[in-house]
């Protein structure tokens, strides 16, 4: 008998354009809880973020380091700190002047701050200018490194310094200076009060919002970097 040849039917994959799928969703109580939690976190951030960034934690120090880019009002507050403290030296830091350098005799913010402090009554013999080289980024770190290098090449040995800086910039500057000067030199910090906005209501001012948000982002970035001399 002839053998029957059986052909298997070729199966083609089924094309499915949609499928049924279960999905978890918030209930009404879930949405209410989510928005309530977000509101509490937002209120907490608005209330406490500025005091956190504008930290003041001074120590008994031999010298005061003043960041030279501060406003005249902030430098006036620095003079108040100098008059009440027992600092042997006042250091001013800062990079090159980026605008107007052809019109004034000072070429960097360290020189400008020192000259301003002198006019405000700080004795000239206490002032030490430590200019910062021009850098594209991380200017605070560059200033801290320049200060560290000055100390390394000087016979004057310091054991502790207070850093005087501006408002919400204080937390980040403090972090960087502590890492650069560790472990030989202890660092405290003093934040100047802002004149451009009310720190207790920073969110109602465009200047306050720009300052706090930008400094918060910059501080988060600084946390993930190892700042070395």
C-alpha cells in the first residue's frame, strides 16, 4: 500500500495589539494621603532649608577668612565680627574681577574686600590678601586651595579659622573648607544676614528663591565630591 504523507499545518504567531492588564491605582484615601505628605514635606523644606544652608557655627579661632565677593553690607557685618573676636589675622579670598577691571586698581575680589575692610576700620597690618586664580567652575574650592597653599608656604601656623561668607552659601563653603584644610586646621563658619530679602520669608522674593534653590542644588552636588587641597 502506498504510504500516506501527512503534512503538518504550519502555525503562525497570533498578532495581538492589545492585552488586558491589571493596574494598581490610588484610592481616594490614597490620593489624600499622598498630597498631605507632599504638603508636609514642602512646608518642612520651606521652613527649615534656609536656616540649614545659612549655618552659623563659629569656633574659637586664630584667624577669620572672608570671602571677597561679599557685598559691602556683608563686609560691614564681617567688621562687626572682627571687632568682637580676637583674631590675629584677617584673610580675604577671591578670584579675578570679571567686569570693570580696567577701571579700578584692584584686579581681584580679595584685594577689593581687603581695601573695603581697611576703609571700614580694620587695621591694615591684620589684613592678608590671598587671591584665587581664574577658574571656570568650583570657585569656592579654588579659594580654599589657594588659602591652603598660602598656609603651607608661610611660617605662620594656624590651628583654627572661622569662615565668614554670605547667607545660604555658608553650608557649602563650610563643607569645602573643612575638607581642604583637614585634618590640621579646624574650621568654623559665620553666615552674613542677607540684605536683599527676608530670610524668614525667602519664598516671597525672587532673589530669595533664586539664592536658596541654587545653593541647595549646589550643596547636594558638593556632598558627592571629595574636595582635596
